[in-house]
């Protein structure tokens, strides 16, 4: 039996090989953004799925047309494809391959803008928000709880069913705060206070990381977000206040130095530390952020 030409064999093999490569070793848990546990991540997942569907409307026909054209017009003795050297254009085809992408881009743009503005505030009115001040360091994460007067490093507790307002800054190179199952990324930048609303609807421990390269210790910039009931959260906060050491100015000066550390807890932190971090970098914050930094929101 005569083998088909090499280009034809590759056209048959490549789709199968690409599919096997994409699916090999993959589990549901590895696609964290497709396993949301809160309203923010759910909205973002729906937007991702919509984008994939709309892109597929363009990509899949193009791939099929590529296969058809190569197969239909390849050079072979029994090819019956018509020879039309004078053909130059088709208004129908032009309308199709310009009109469909324009419609798709319009649909994607409307949904993206709508969902983006939805996520500038808590998507669900489920109680008063909890504010957590987050500072990215080399190569660790500092979480301060202004209401509870405690702080942690490389992990944070949050109550379920309650919006969490993360206020983000950096006392190191710029980074990106990301908890895939709770919501998308937000940058941490020296001298700036950035806001990110997240919420967990069920208990669990959720993976978080720095998503921006910041040097040789970048791989260690991971943290856990532990979602518990409100009662368990209050018990944890009380235990930290009673058993953990205090974070002093000198202690923070040591923490800022480049190092890789594990989980740490502090029963208190210097008043105004978060605002001082921002202002020390010559930073400014927007007028509507004053209450947040002064813990009046």
C-alpha cells in the first residue's frame, strides 16, 4: 500500500498529537481558574469560556478550511479542482471574513467592559467587607488585618461568604497578587494602593502566588488563602493575638530583606505601617483611598 505524501500525513497526525499533548496529565485541579469558589472567579470564568467559544468560531473554521484547501488543491494527477487564474475577489467571502470577526469583537468587548466594571465593587451584597492590607516583599507576602490588629506572612485567613477587600502595595519590585480560584490578578506596586475584591463561598485552602518575576526567589512567592466560617476566623484571630509575637519596626526591617521564609504570625504590628510603606516610596494614594488606609472604611 502506497503511503500518502509527507505533508498529508502531517496534516492527519498534528491534530491528534496536539490534542494528546494538551490533555496529557491534566486534571480538573490543575485548571484552577475553571474551578471557581467565589462570585468574582465565577464571573471571570464565564468571560473566559465566552472568549474561548467566540475565538473557536473563528479558529475552528480556519483550521478546517486550511485542511480542505491543502487537500482539495494539492498537486496530484487526478486533481479535479478548477483552474481559475483570473479569479481575484468575492464580495460574499469578504463580507464573511470581515463581518464575523467584527461581530465577535463587539460581543467580546461589551461583555468584557460590563464584567470589568462589575468587579470594581463586591459582586454580591453579602455583608460588611473585611479589609486586608497586602504587601509584596522579596520573596514573601505580608498580610495585615487592620480590624483584628494582627499580621501574617505567606498565608491569610478569610471568612466565607463575606467580601474581602484586599488593598495591595509593594515594598520590593512590582509583583502581581493572584488567587486563581477566587479571582484574577492585581498588581502590587511601590508607592501605590491597589484594590481587589474577592470572596470565597465555601471553606478550603486556596493556592495563591506572585505572578510577576521578581528575581531568584520568585518561585517561593506562594501563599495559602484559608477560607473558614466566620466563627472559626474569629477564633483564629484571637489565638494569634494571644500566642504570636509582635511585629516591631526592627522586625519589619528584617522581614523586608531578601529572604525565603515559611509561615509567620504576629499578634500586632506598628500603627500606620501600611501607609508608611506607601509614603516611604514617595507614593500617593487617591483621595477615595484615604479612609481605607486609615481603617475607616
